[in-house]
């Protein structure tokens, strides 16, 4: 495996870890916000959700790469409503 392949593999694994961590942190913050009605926890939910969206965007870029798509093609996302 050359340097670029190793880098992409390691980066992809790191992204996977960050998705898991951000998802767990967001769920914990939601629980605290619901149970304790703390504004700090509500802010944390927004921050973790934003991070999760960014990491999932990068996951989509890796999926594009694996599927031979162009870098600038938009990854497929779930429909999100606010």
C-alpha cells in the first residue's frame, strides 16, 4: 500500500470514529437537555449535530471516491427537515 492509499484508509477510519463519537455525544446532550432543561446542553446538541453532518458529508465524499465519481459530485444525503 502506498502513502496515498494508507493516508486515505487512515483518514476514512478516523472519520468513522468521529461519526460514532459525535453521534454518542449528541445523544447524551439531548438526554441531558431533555431531563435537566439546561441551555448549555441544548447548544451542545446543535454543535454535535453540525459536526455529525460535516463528518457524514466527508463520508459521502469517500463513497464517491470508492464508486469512481468525481470529487465535486454531491454525496447522497438523507432528507433533513428543520
